[in-house]
C-alpha cells in the first residue's frame, strides 16, 4: 500500500462522528448536528478505537481562557453597534457610569431583557441578561442554570456555589481579567430591574 493511501486512511479514521457548535445556551450556536451512522463492521470500529488511543493523549489539559465576550459583545471595549442595538437607557450601577438597554444580535431565548453597563470611558464592563416574567417551574429554571454552568466550564472560573444549591450559580476568576458571574432563579427587584431568572457578568476594571 502506498504512503499516500495510508495517510488518507488515517485521516478518514480520525474524522469525528459528530459536529458540535458551541455558543451561549439558548442560542442557535448550541445546536448539535449528528452525521448519519454508516453501520461499519465491528472490526473497523475496533481499529478506529485503537488508532484514537494511540493518537490522543488524555493526560494533556489545555489551559482555559478568561471570558472576554458574551452575546458577541467584547468585554472591556466600547459598545459595538455591529453586535447590539441600543434601545434605551437604564439605571447605572455606579455614579459617573452609564447603562444601556440593548437588543443583542445574538441573544439567548432564556432572557428577554439585556442591560449593558458602561464605565466612564463608555466601555462595557458588565452585562445583565434577565427575564422579567415567570420562567416556569423551579426544575426548569434549575436546568437552565445547569446549561449555563456547563458553558462557563469552558472558561477559567472557580465555582463558589454550594453543591446543594441548585437555584444559584456564583463563579469568580482572579486570572488575567478578573471577573464574576452570578445566576439566580430567585425573584429579584433592584434599581430598574425586576427579574425571575438572571445572568450577571462583570469584569474587574482595577
């Protein structure tokens, strides 16, 4: 068998069985597209598993990155009109700062309100996405927190929530870009926000 044929065979054996599009939960990018199963003979499947075992080193752990954007909007940068349309003003979290009600180009069907918080330089340092009406029963809300928890595992966060607390999610990181995430199924009311399910993401500017 020629070298070219051997190389082609190895490439075919390493092709993944499914293609996954990763994105924020509740967006179109979370769709998983499965390929058709060709029902290969058992001996070919075993050969594939052997090849994968030889080529993949499961001991290697790639470093996780700090989160740098959400709903396409880069954090720590000015509000980008390509990714979000400003529809109004909201109450700022700090004096001298501002807040904008936006409609993101990429949004999650888990929320119907999006507030972007801007510092004195008009850079986005915080995002609050929330639903201002009841989301359903508590089990459904907990499942949404579970989805977001899995998503945030792609980034360098440390979980601060107690394992038995299924109604909240608190994450922090002290890496290159210190940031924190807070999610809650509890009804909340503060400033101009009334929420039944929320996601808060803030980066530390210091």
